[in-house]
């Protein structure tokens, strides 16, 4: 095992509004995953708490006011380009505001879980979106 290999740790927010999830399309200018449909996500900065990182990413990438569950819903291994990545996923419910995209995304849509599955090639993330959709009756 190459111990000098770079390893990414990232967070993601699955934000629901009236039964639909906020889907974001990565800008075609992005170095990793250009054009992919995903939920909000971003790398954790050195020394940053994962919960604080997801709060920061929500503000940077969509500027919505949400009710964020502080307990991660899922975590899984993935790839970001050539780098190994662990993604920690949180769920949130939209409270107010309109999406204001950062330069990281060039489109967004509120999609049902089935529509999200049709748009996204990220199978593990699609599975988590379905999992969270089933939890919607639980207050966060």
C-alpha cells in the first residue's frame, strides 16, 4: 500500500423540499466529475469539523436556510478523480430561500428520488437519497 497517496474526506448535504431533493450539476469546468449531477458536497478543510464543513458548503454552494440533522446518515468510500475519498452524508430540510449557485455548479433542479436516479450516475449517492426519502416522516 502506498502510504503517500492523497486521500480526500468530504461531506455532502442531501436537502429535501416537499419530497424533492436538491440536485446540483457540477460545472463543466470542474477538474473532477464535470457535468455530474450530485447533491451539495465539498472537501473538509484541514482541522475542520465535518458538521461545520457541511454547514459551510451549504452556504457556499446554494445559500439556502435549512434544518440540518447533525447526525450523519451515511458514509461511503468513493473516488475523486484518481484519489480515494470518504464521503460523509447529512440530511437537511429546506426552510427558506432560493438557490444561489456558486461557480462549482452550472445548473440545479428539485427532483423526486426517481428523477434524481435518472440524472445521477453516482449509484451510492442515489441509494442514500432513497434512504433519506424513506426517513422523511422522521423530524430533523
